[in-house]
């Protein structure tokens, strides 16, 4: 499983880093820790789920180059893209809406576009987490890099639980 985001503390808590947050929550739940893997350009946690090895990936590249880390990691461990789940922010969904989807394009999400290009396929799972859309298309770049307000964080807590349930269903092959 891969969470999308930008590295560095300045991006912690931003809308664009929701994927990192989701994988961090799973990492805590599974009582494991991330280790930096320079060669793979990511932070990686390796653990088990019901006797199967799972990898949690946070690319150390910036969002628009996430495909480099994802591709290297999948290749290194011999994992097919069809077993990949990518958690990411989704501006086309109302804040907090969560949906698991298989296959597709990038819908303008540059992190997904980078992964699709690097893997040469869109045939992987996505956990789409709604962050809403700004009033104007011109505001998208700054909007996704903004931090959630305290009120927004409180409203999203139930959605984080939904996201974790979707991940568990995925891992249980439901």
C-alpha cells in the first residue's frame, strides 16, 4: 500500500498529504515503523497481515514524481501493480467521502499520473479520500497545499475510520 504526499514537515497536515496520513495511521495500528530506503526513494514499513507480508510505502520524492519510488519498490519486491493500493486526496469528492476503486486514469492528479506512467498501467487500486474543490480552478494548487482547519479535522475523523475499514477489506480480499 502506498500513501501519496509530499515529504517534509511543512506539508504535514495538508490536504495533499492525506495519503501519507492514512498510511501513517495504518502503520500505527499494525505497530510497525517506517525506515528510509534511499535506493527505493521511499520510506517503507514491512509487516504482516494475517500471515501475509504487506509493504507500506511513502515516496520520498515529491508528489509529481511518486511513480519513481512506487515503480522501484514494486520491481525490487517483485510485486504486480494489480496488488497495489494507493491512498490519495480527491478534489472531485466532497470532503470526507471515501471510495475504493480499481483501474483508471489520473483524473488530473499528478501523483497518480506519475504512477500510471512509471508502471505503464492504471490497473491498480486507489483509495480516494475527498478533500473538496476550491471555488476556482486557479486556486487548486494552493488549496491542496493548505492545512486542514481544526473544524475540518474534527469533521474528517469518521472518514478516517471509513478509510481504515476499506483498507482492511482490501487486505482481507473482500
